[in-house]
C-alpha cells in the first residue's frame, strides 16, 4: 500500500515556510532554476531520450511522443517561462479590496497561498517545471505526480528545482515528485484530504474524470480540449486556412489544438478543397459529414457521432458543413469541452454573437486556438487550462494559485 503521509507531512511543513517567504528569495530560487535548466540542457536531453525511446518502443502514437519530447529549443522555452515568472508581480499579500464599516471596523481582503497543491499529469515534462515554479512564486508547496512515460526526465528536472530551493534558503520539500507512477500513488493523492488543499489533474479525459469522481480533495478540472473553429460565410479564406492549419498541425497533441472545423454552407465548395490541400501536407485524416464527402469525395472518412465528441490529439480533423452561425453554435454547445472555441469572420455582428453565446474558457475571433497558453497570454506559464467555473477558469497563473483572507481590525467593537 502506498504511504502518502510522509510526503504530505513534509509538504505541509514546507508550505508554512513558503507562505511567509520574501519575494526576493522566491525569485532567487527561480533564477537558479532557469540558469540550471540552460546549463544542463544536454543532461536533460540525454534522460529525455531514454523516455522517448521507451515510448516509441511501446507504440505510442507520434503526436503523444511529441508531447514528451524535449530538445534545446524547448528547454530554452521552459527556462524563458521561468524567467517570465520572475518578472511577474508576487500575488501573496496583494490587497483585493478594503473598507471601513459604519461601526469603525477596518476590513481588508488580501491574497494568500492555497497551501499544498497536488498536480497529477501525463507525458509532458514541461509541466513539471511550469507547475512547480508557479506554485513556488505563489507561496505554495507542490506535490507532482507525472506519468511513467516521462519519469527519467521528471526526476532530473525535480532535482534541479529542489536544489535551487535549498540554495536560496527555502525548504527543499517545497517541491516533491512522486517517483512511484502507479495508479495506487495517484489514488493516494486523490484521498490526501488534510494534506493537499487542491488537486489539479492535467491530461486526458480519463485522468480528469477519475480525479473528479474519486477525489476527496477539491479538484480543478483542466485540459480536455475538444476545440472548434467555425469558418463563417464572410471569412477571409486565406486567413481561415492559416488559422485552421496552425490550430490543427502546429502541435496536434496538445489540449488547445483544433479537433473540429465547422464551415458555412455558402463557402464550403470553395474552402474545403483548399483546406484539404493545406492539410495534406501534414497527412491529416479528415472525418466529415455527408456534404463534406460530396465535395471532397471518398478520401474523407464518414464522421460518426463519436467523432464530433473526440479529442483526437493526433493528425485527425472532424469536418462539418453547417447552414449558418446558429447551427455552428448549437454544435459547439453539444460537443464542446468549454476549453477554446474560435470563429473566423469579417462580420462584426457574427463575431459579437459568437463571443456572446459560446460558453468556453477562451473564445477567439480570427486567431488560432493555440494561443490558450499561460505564456502566450502573459502569465509566464500556467499550471493548467481550467475548464471549470469555480475558483479559476482558463490558463491558471499566479493569481489563480492564491485564495483570500480577511484582515479585520477594530478598537473594541462588540456585536449587539
């Protein structure tokens, strides 16, 4: 049986110290982390190649191996994210609001850390760093449980960060990685009420559903992205082609990649052959409705009900021709996971209607869904893309890793 108590106890102790830590100390730890990531690029890549090779030997599809893969450019990007977090304002102690009540009580609402944040995630080793540094800057202790696919990479990254904490005078156990990647260890985190204050799963629908259904710790749902792009009748065809191509093929194995494109009937015959030509360069498989197949032929796989609801994370795109924007909105309402949705249009009215009616964490007009990302939206990094509505929604940065505390000062008031 997996014994979580020692890990949880260490995290709680570390969280008390981190909650009081000065910004300069936290920033110094982040500086060391960024420096060490760049200094150890070769060593990180060597360990990552062990993980990548094992994943390939297991027959994991290429788009998911890509999520696991690190090279010098990606490591530099991770380090850049850490450096960006250094420049961001420390949310701890910020005053949200304040007032003096009629009876003379002074009431101030301030930001404080959540405490111990547990993160259960799959494949992507960049999450190990992104999650840990955001927790650190926001004064939280982090307990990380990555997937078995990236264990060699994650162990090395975690050790870099733990040493940086120590070297900057902060508790080493402010960041802990579970090297046991079993389901039993994940279940122990889900049941760690009293040790973990909030649990954030990052991964596929199965992982997130398991956490929501089985956890006794509060869960913030993140990540599942059945994202749509609706190409309106007024859309610029070249712009729409660029946006769909980017959103589908730039990195198909991530949660903000496009999985379904909806096309207004009036432009379908012009747009679809051009889209197919663009996507053929990446060997994207199209799964389409009857009208799509009438226009493009039998090269399009007939779409099933399941296709409309699937987050492929692969070079597969569902395609449907719709009569108007309201049909597109109804389709999105039915199948969206409330992550990122986009309209391509030259109509101001259509853009407004789409952004007003679509219920999602990020709603785009004329831009790729790939921008739903903490770094791209100015947060430095993100601990996850929340598709929930309570506490946080969209990319979760520093502020979303804090809660509030009321500070109330009187001069002898008693309640009548």
